[in-house]
C-alpha cells in the first residue's frame, strides 16, 4: 500500500465499505466543480439602438407626419429611385419610423452630449444606460439637398464590436443593420483622439465626409446594467451532492474508530508496535526491491549498497512523475492552442497586443470574445464554462501528490540524520501531531494559494455569459444569449502560472535529502522492513526514533 498519499491502488486493498465511501465522495465532487460556480450568476442588459445622422437644422423643422414619405425622400436622394423603401423590410420601416416619432413625442427623454462625451459613452459593446442616438452634423439642408435626414442605421447587440461604427461608419449599409465583418479600425483610437480635442468626422456610405458637432442620446427609463440571477435546479443539485458528501464523511468518521495509516509516522509507529514477520531481515529493502523481488516471494537478507545522498525526485515513482507531467503538459498545450485560436478570432475585429487585451480586462464579456457555439439550454453553457475547473482540480491532486511524496521522502531521510519524534495522527506523550494539510505549512500554504489563484484565473479566462437584449423601443426581445465568453489576457496568466507550477515541482525534485537512507517512497512493505528492533515495543514507543544499522541480532534473522 501507499502511505500518506492519494493512491487508487489502495482501493483494492481496503475494505469494500471504505472503497464505496471514497468513490461516493469523489463522484459527488464532480458536480460541485461543474455547477457550483454558476448557481448564482449575473446577466448583462444590452440595448439595440438606432443611429440617425441628421443635419444641424433637423430639429428646427416640424416633424414629418408621414414617416414613410420621409424615408422615400431620403432614398430618392440617396439612390435616385422613388421606390427604394420597397427593398427594406416592413419591420425596419416601422422601427425607424417609431424611433424618429419617439423623439417628437418625448424630447425630454433625450440629453444633449458633446462629441467627446458621446464617443466615450457609446464606446461599449453592451449599451444599457442609453439607447437611440442622433448624430448632429455641421451640414445644413439646402436646395440641392433638402432632406435633413442623412442616414439611419440599426446597431444590434449581436454584432461583433458594435461600437466600431464610430470609425468605420462608411461600412454601414444605408437604412440597414450595422454588422462588422472584419478588423477595419479601433474605436478606442477615435475616442482618444476626440477626447483630446480632434474633430469627429464620419465617412458616409455614399461618399463624402461630415463632421459631428453634437449628439442627442435617449436615456433608458431603467438603466440596469446587470441582474443577479439564481438557478434553482443547479442549487438543488449542488445541495444534494453536499448532503451525500457530508453523510459519507460522517459515516467514515463513525465507522473508522481503529488506528489508521495516514502519515509516515503512523506506519512507523504501527510496525514498531506489531512488527511484520514477512519483512523480517530485509531492513535495507527499498521500494524497487519490494516490487521486483519481495512481491514475487524472493526474500532474504538485503545487503546495504552505499549510493550517496539521493535527490527528492527519487522518492516519487516513475509512474507518478510521468502521469503528472504528461497530464499537465497536455493541459498546457491544449490551453496554448485554444489561446492561439482565441487571439486569431479576436484579431479579426480587435487589437490583440498585450496593452489592448489588458484594457479589455479579466472575465469581461465583449462581442468579439463570445463563443459562436449554439447551446440548446443554459445548463450546457454552464457545464462548458466550468469544465476547466474540474480538470484543474484533478491536475492539482496529481501535482500535490508529487510534493507529498517528496516531502515524505525528505522526512524519512531525516530519521537517518538524527533522532526524531514520530509525526502521527493520534499522538501520545513523546509524539507530535500531524500537519493539518498533510505537508508542512511552508509548502502547503503556497500550494493552496497557487491552486486558489489558478481557479480564479480560470474563472476569468472562460466564463458563462448571459445577455438580455432590448430593442430600440425598449421592449424586451426573445433574443437572450446564454453562451461562453473568454479572456485572452487571463488565459495568458493561466499558462504562465501553470508552467511555473510544473517547473517548481521539477526544481524541488532536484533537491538532496538530508542524509543517505534507503528510498522507501510511500511503500508500506519497505517502511515495515526498516521497523524491526531488538527491543520490546513498550520500551521504544513514545521515544525518538532513528533509522540505521543496529548490528547483527540473532533473533532478527
């Protein structure tokens, strides 16, 4: 058996009841990682809005009583055809008409903004505090162009980087919906320029250029930016798993009243009290000898071979080293590939230099970093968003087991260096209690901090995003997006910390033990072989112990 470390092999050598309890606790932990983080989640409120480009004297004239006629005049001038509105959908004609008429009926719902304030306000992917916008140009209607309406467009939430209309307005189809098709500009550059006093100029789809002199922006009646929502189904599932887990732990505590082999000191104390006759006379047996010779029935005196002080990595089996490094390396490679894909996708619409990605922040949804996968329901999106948390928990167990094995080997080597008290689960006078986290706090606290930081970074790297959309008239639409978002800058930090954790384990493995001793690892038989004394157990229990050659004693074989 393996002493003091998580080991699947031990499940085959313990009571069936304990095996079932272990499996129950392990299986009920999986739903917690997949669902717990999303039992309570927030949703983002976002508004579709209409941008109307008008002349400076637009608000000086009486409103059109027939908006269809206004559209006809607009398209006649634009395309030199009297029936252009027939090419528009009836829904768009009605929507644009009601937006324009909405200002006439409720002008107090709009506020005047300077170009600088307007650009800063609308430079966002999800507009919630304001809605429809009039862009007032310095142009005036005249005999050549007698319509005060220059252009009108719908900016939907489901577009990529909706705020890019500010710098590539000429790409917006007249009288249609603006949807960005590629990386044409960075709205942050325009906002910075306008904020510093530069004029805000727009290129028109029909050619020409206009300068914005001011804006009128519609304020929403309920400027809610987000909602905190609660999933009853997920909460019930998490609660049930916790109840089963708690019940299993209570049963394990009640039913496990006998002595346990949790630490290296527990094993030494047990074998000194009740020596194992099957390992008598092979006190220098190491882990390799036990598995290759003793396990096949080949016993006999074991000659001591001086090999010098070994390194910490030798106390970890090759299988454990390979398993941990392989799984962690695969996770790092997959994360790197996904990061590359995310940067390429975001690079089609946004700048992907470190400064720009840092500005977009950790765990913040934006239109360019939402997965385009169609989810049948909200649970599917939640499971995908939390899947990395489950994988990380499993990887942490394997990574932590490396440190546990190495520190156990270091503790064993100290018995060869000087006399030490045994570290046991239930100490008696002359013994000391075990560490709360199995390994010394010097290592346990940094490992726990690293695990917590990685879990937080992953929650900011890939996360559940729910967006509730309202149309330009303030009506809630059935288009509620439940998807998964990602943050490239957070993924970069995850990669850096993951690689650092892997290198730290390798560096720790290069350290030397305190003194030369047999490498028992966590093998119970190898520990047992070293725990044969010529003195009675009542004499040595509770005293300091030291490993070494005690000479030739006839009754020990």
